[in-house]
C-alpha cells in the first residue's frame, strides 16, 4: 500500500512539473493535429527528422534533447511512455506556435471540435484539389487560395530527412491554412507580433522547459526504478 502511494505521489509530482510551464501561456492546440501526428511518427521510427520541420533551427537542440529523453524512458512502463511522450508533444507544438508568434497553453485532447474550414483545407491536400473548400471562401479569394494550394502540393512530396525541404513545405502549408481560415497575411504585422511574443515569453515566471523536462523525467525514472526494486 505504501509502495503504491509512493509511486502515485511521484507521478503526480511529475505531472505538476510538466504542467507548470503551460500555466503562463494562452493558446491551445489539439492532439489530432498534424504536428502531433508527425511527433508520433518520430517516436515510432526513432527519427527526429519527422518533426524538425515544425521548429526553427534555433530550437532544434531543445526539441532533440526532449525527444532523446522521451525515447530513453518510454519503455520503462506504460505510465512513463504516456507522460514522456505527452511532454514531447507539448514542447513540439509549443515551439512551433512560438515561432509563429502565437501563444500556447497546452494540447487539447483528441476529439476537440475543429473549424470547418480547417478540416476542409486538410481534406483538400488529401484529395489533391480544392473541391472541399472552394465553396467555403469568398469567390474573389479563390485565385489566391488556389495559388497557395498549388505551392503546398508542389512541395508536399519531400524527403523526410531533408529538413530544409520539410520547412519549406510547412511554411507554404501554414500560409495556405491561414488564408483558408480568413487570416490575411501582413508580413510586417506578423514580424511585430512574433517579436512581441518572444519578448513576453522571456518575462514569464516559469521554469525553463528543458530544465523542467530533465527534472521531471529524472523523477519518473528514479520513481519507477525504486518501485521495481521494492517489489522484488
């Protein structure tokens, strides 16, 4: 009984550590999104290149370290796998959103309602034409939508290990989705927003993500190791 309580306490403590940095942000993404989908592919294949396209070169080191930590502990137990992988997904989406100048408050669960235009834009890439979305945008915007769509399709069949080609695709992908959702791009305004977002993020009173990850996953490893030893 005491052993179980000790293990439960360690897992609760780890969950709080993982959640702490997200308390200072404001935007959520979904576990059903393409970023997490690529995160799952990276874990299944043990290939970080599946996700590097979603982050900037400056953030490669951070996400790679978190990925390595997750891969090291995921086979210790089902609990270790779930917590470490979710931590990896959280950070992957956070870094991607930060690069866009968007706030982040954590991942929404699978099944979260998604805007009709987003679903239609995703489907258009899957079927290879605009039939699913062209009736959802204003007629005068269809030519621009088509231009952005064609660029996405031209870049979509890249080599997963060619990170730069992947980033070029993601840039076109994001621009296409923003336009499909009705967000007119103003590059100057976006740059200002991104700069402001970085400045605000630097002032947030939170534990650094990489430090929180090391501390949290180390706690998990020690807790599981202790539990296994005590049960022998």
